[in-house]
C-alpha cells in the first residue's frame, strides 16, 4: 500500500516546530545542570527549570520587553553547552541579561567571561528546614522548598510540626499538599508512610511531628541538626515566644511568617535583608502587604522622595475571617467573608518603616477584605518632593523589574486585560500595573498587585536561603 504524501506545512508553522524541537533539546540539559550542579537558568526572573518546551519558548519571547527582540533558543543552547563545559556550580544564569548584550563575533569568549563572574552559593552540605505549622503559607513553602531541592545541597525540608487532627491526620495533610483549590495540583508524586509518620514528596522525606508545645520537640532524634524553624502559626510574635523553638535540640534559627514585635527585625528581602546579622537567631519576614509595597516605595523614594502617602489594600479574605456571620474578636471580621467587602485595619503602612526607616511616620493605611481567595492589590497614594511624569515613573519601574537590584521583588505589567487571577503563582513580592499609574505634579498613584500567598512565600524562602548561607559560612569557620 503506497504511503501518503506528507501534508504541506506553511513556513510559519515549520519555524514554530523547529523552535519547539530546540526547546525540547534544552529541557534535559537545564534539568541536569540543576539537579547535579544547582545551576538555575532563567530569563529576567522567569525560571526555566521544570518548565515545558512551550513555557521555555514563552520566556524567550517575553524577553523582548527589555531587549526589544525575542531571544533565540539556539543561543540558549550555546550558553548551556558552555556552562556545562565550565563545570559551573551553584549559580543563577539570567539568559535575558546575558544574551541581550552578547556579540555575534566572540560570542563564546563573552559568555565564558560572563559566567565566570557570576557569584556562587554552592554549599558542602544542606541546611535543614522545619515548618512549624502547615496551613496556607506552610504548604506553599513546602512546595517551593521541594521544587528548589536541586542537587540536595541547598535548603532541605526535613519536618513539619502540627497538632494532630485525628487518626487520618497524616493522609489529610498529604492530600492538602497534593491538591490546592487556588494553586492547583502538586507537580510530582506524594507517598504516605503512616507507620513512620512521613510524607515522601518528589524524593524529599518529610517527618510529620505532632506537638502543641514547641519546647517538647526533640528534632535531633530525627537526625535534624542546625535547622531553621519557620513558624507559620502566628501564635507567637514576640522574642520570648519564638525563642521557645531555640530550646529544642537541633534548632539553630527561627523565621516568623508574620510581622514581629520589637526588638525583632522585620525583613523584606531585597530591601533590608543585609540587616540580618550572624548572631540574629530570630527574624520575621513581615507581612505579605509590607513585602509587596516596600520595594516599590524604596524605588520611588530614592528617585523622587516621598513626603507622605496613604496605602489602601484591597485584600483577599483569609482564614481568620468567618465564612458566615459569627463572633470574631476583631472589628467587622465576624461578618461573612464570602459575601462582603470588609473594611479593616492594616499595620503594613507603618511596618514599612521597619525596613525603610526614612519613611517613619510618613504613611497611613487601611485594608478592604474582598470575596476572592487569593491575589490582592495595594494602592499607593503618594505626595512626592518633586514633580513626576507618568511615563518616566513607569519606565523606571519596568526597568527595575527586569534588570534592577529589586527585579526578584518587583514585576511590571502594562496589559489592558489582566485581572487578579492572572497573578496567581507570581513569585514576585508585587506587580506594578503600569496602565493604572496616575501622575500629576507631585502627586503619584500606583497600583500594585500581589499574590499574597505565593509571592509572599517566595520572599520567605529568600530570607531562609540568606540565613542558610550565613549558617554555611559559620560551619566553614568552625575548627575541624
């Protein structure tokens, strides 16, 4: 029987298939470099690790926002080959920044010089992490930590500590990790061992420890040493309460995923993480709103000076509100979260000054809780020291989001069609909506979206990574 002639394929479609084929070739190389050498590849913050060929092509096209051209996957393949040859370890390669300046002549030499100059964070051994509490933030932290496991020499999630909710508690905890109504299914496999009280997620073995008192847990008996405890419960916000974790064998430092009380340092990564000293055993990661607005406020204050301002937060409802009207110790929060906009207080505006002392006393704030499960918005109504131009402000924030020191914290969009669900899973602390920017004289209004769950959790992980790096350096200084 004669074979049928192939169907004609137009040139545009063939070019697309060729690019997909190249991206398919890149996937195993990107994965191997990450798994074996902790080499993270991304395009202006868009990670390529664990991405599909289509996602990789989308990231290459997205790069045109800064370089005014789509990155070539052929060039990416060349960079990956050179990185492999050079034996790089523990580095982050921003293909967007590298390739936009790469010359045609002397390409290899340029890339090798660029890669050689990249800072390395490779460690000789992993840093143990314990999640105390396993709610919304705790489970997202678990997903991120598992996804960032790499070669196993970075952060290593060893245990979660929870109060036992019943005989099937372990299975329910695993199920909540596996399925999420907002963030979707867990990317990987999860196994439960009831006898050992463990959850195995993508090769990460997590000990589930049941306790209602942090002082009673002996982490060392589970082989956990010099660990960082991340307290997600919000039960303690002062130094004395959080210091209970440090009484436990195996614990070295504590991070609180909420604003902490003085004298604890409230850290917004990217803005004041350098304030974490080697002898700081307890720090807090502030709030999701404080993390969303502080980086943007820093950029504006440095460029134009902020005289005073007001922050209005339109915030998705949270677990501390009631589904239907019922008693609540907080004003208005007892009314149904699913049916009402709820005007409430926020300490985020005042908390900014803990990371940016120059804004002390300059900001006020309120919050409106709304019937959405995730992604919030902060409206920054600012009076500046000098006149501003809308296009200049947007250009400054756009460039910051792509190449600035705060590019891991600030994202930027100028799409006329985006809505809140478009930002679910965004790993930046805040996303400036450029089309909504208002500027008149010295008056500036900025609209900043943020995934108050995932974006904030990403900031928390950055704080943990910074503290782990400090612990690794301390280990290297210890006598043999």
